[in-house]
């Protein structure tokens, strides 16, 4: 199984809602990532977890809260988002988190904030 | 600081023609370089990567890239384009020890009959 599974595929939420994005992999990878991709732009790194510990936070606003309950799961909790947060949110994983590794990406969650 | 620049936001080729997508990098240390492809409404898929072994790197779907230190380039090529190659292509460089990928702006490849 070489898949990274993200749910939901689409999400529409209001600015006062709380929602969560979920990501799962069963490749035994120990590094997991959240990327944000605006339309017609490249992905931008948000967070990196290595061995279930947060190793990189790219100065992401606190309305985005990541969580890594175990080595297979990665969540992104959303609260009080702004319309400009509408984007494709991509999860990825890699074996150890080393710089020469291939990233395996999920298909993303398309988020719309109204 | 490490970065990549992709020359040409749109490239259009005929089916069967050579594909050449350009990427130049900036790095103070030997870089790890990658090409990823993104099809509509999908995530990214690795085409190939350079990690300081061979300078000519072969990837999936008939793509290859050559690392040229003197030109600070890592251009992606394919001898004969297929309609199925139409997609967005991203060059990326890895920064630091945690596989922090910095992507170029992307090149949209169109293939016409």
C-alpha cells in the first residue's frame, strides 16, 4: 500500500466553524507533512512531524492546529478560519524525514471558507 | 538561501515532440533536487530526484533530468510527448535536514495533437 489517504476531499466551512482534516498512511513512514496550495501556485510547507513530534512550523497562524496521534495518522484542526485560507490542503509522508527522500502526497482536501 | 526558478510558466508542444522544462537552482551547498508532477485535482507525484549520485537521472514515464553544476540547472526532458503528459510540473529543492521542500512556481505543460 503506497497511498496517502486524505479525508474529506471537499470541505466548506464558515468562519466560526471548527473542523478537522485527516490524513492516513500505512507505509511505515515516520515523517508526515502538511502543505497548503493556493490556486495556480506551488505548494507551501506548513508543518512537519518527525517520529510523531512537531519538527517544523512555518510560522502558521494558530487557527491551524496540527496533531499526530500516532505514526500513521495526521490531523489538521481548523478554527476561526478566514476566506483567504481557502486552498487545497495536501498531506504527505516520507520514510524518515531526510532531505533526499521521496514524498508521497495525498490527493488533498479542497477547503472553502465562507 | 536555497531556491529554484522555473523558466516558463506555460509550455506547449505537439504530441511526439521533445519536452524541455527548465529549472535553475540556487544553493550554497550541494542540493537535493526533485521534479514532481501534478495532474488536475490530484496530489503531487515524484518523477525523479537528484541526490549527488549520477548527474543524469532517469525517472518514471520516460522523463529524465541532468544536473549541471556549472550552469546550476536541472532541466527536465522527455524525447516524445504524449497527450497524457499534460499536467503541472514542479521543480523543488530540499532545504535543511527535515526534507523541507521549496517548490518552484511550476510549469504547465500542454500537449496538442
